[in-house]
């Protein structure tokens, strides 16, 4: 179901995933669902919804990330959006920043099991200096609206912010490009250079 949902919906996201990538994404999905009951990494959903709303949505970043891009993923939680991106594009260099120690354990396990390279920082982003990256992603940060100004100030100068959210976030953001996410009526990818 999960693999079929990826393949049948990838064109809507302007993607063409290799069979190897789909297999790796399925391994990630399987691992995440096994850990999800204990850690609440994502809201429970059907395999088809996870494929579209979580994985394909995350992979929207790929067309906007040049070769060998450096990315900081803030509030990584269950690894979205960055783990699917690392699976599809091994050239990316990522720093995953997560404040929950339990979720950090999952992230390290997932990276190891999937054979991915990335740095995991077990701390709130506010407590660590921003790594020298060109892109900052954030999809599901606790108290996101309250922390948004701090996140924008934290991002390295010259980096591009890539934030996922709904209309409420759009109203808070100034000078951000707003892209409607395929298969969604009110979820957006917001982009802005800092």
C-alpha cells in the first residue's frame, strides 16, 4: 500500500522515484511505524496518507536543493522532512536538531538502519549555534508560531528558510514565497532567503 501510494502519486509532486529509493522509503516507513506507538513521532494515519502527506510532501524540497546542499532540519522529530530527502539524495549534508531525547534515539537508529550520514544534535535549536548551512527546514516544531521569530533570527545569514505550514503560518510570514502543496487545499511550503 505504501509503495503503491508513492508511485501512484509521485507525478503530482513532479517526482520520479527510483525503485531503490521507494524501497528505502518503505524501510523508513516501517521503522517509523514500529517506533510511533511509543514515541508519537507522527499522528497515526493510513499508509497511503503517510506516503502522500508526509513523504512526498517532504520530497518537495528536492527540486529546490542544489547538489551537495547543506541543510539544518529544526525539530526533526520523526525525521520529516529530512530523512526522505537524504534517502532520495545522498549528496545532501544534513544536521538534524531535535530537543526530545527519545526522538533523538529514533533519529540515530533510523539513520544507522538506512545507511544515511547526518549529524544529530540533541538540543533545542535556541540552545545551539546555527550550523554553517545554506538551507534551514522546519515542518513540525513544538510551539511553532511562538518560536518562529527566534528561528528566523537563528538561521545563518544568507540561508534559505523552507517551512511547512498552513494559512495561519502564511499570515505570520512576510516576504516568503508561498507554494501550495500538491494534493492539499491549505498546506504550503514557504520559502525565503534570510
